[in-house]
C-alpha cells in the first residue's frame, strides 16, 4: 500500500508519545527556533516539521539532554580528555616507588555507562581462613 508523501504509519503517535514524556524539553527547543508548541497542527508548525526538528536536534538540545541524562555531556572531546588525564596520571605514577612495587595504580576517570574494573565482589576473609581454604599448612 502506498503512503502519502512524507508519511509513515505511527509517526504522529510516536511524536505524541515523545511529547507526553518530554514536553518541556521539546517546547524549549522549539522556542529557541522561534516556534511554539501551540503552533503544532497549523501552517506555522505541522507534524512533519516537528518530526524533522526532533529528528535532527543537536546533542546540545534540551530534548537530547532529557533523554540521555547520564551521557549527554560525554561527547568525543570529553572521552579524549579523560584518556589524556588517565595517561598523564599513569605516567606520573610510573615514576614512583608504588609503581615499582605494583601498588596504588591511579584510578581511571569514571565514564558514563562504564563500570570500574576494580569493583570488588564478596567479603574479605582472614589469613587463617584463606590458608585453610588453600590447604596450606601454617
């Protein structure tokens, strides 16, 4: 079945659901463009135009920030800066006595959505319990 130019099934319903969830963010982004949500469905702002605006908003937009609360600030340049910081910390640490003994390695800059490789799971046990577990004699 052929569809009218620029239409796809569920387009308006998807936009409506997005509006219900992020109305204020979309309203703010429209205001920055000189539009108002009150104009939706008129000559000033049709559903197709709203779809195009929402689809192509930049990562600095209020809608993007609302939909990505943890990672919206982490763009390529922030990841690169974190890598540079981690490298510099490691280089400074590498010249220390701790580095020679393999301890107190610097922590990485936390990144959104990435869990630390140093997470500890479980509880600590005493040396006697460990010796018993390993069947080592004291």
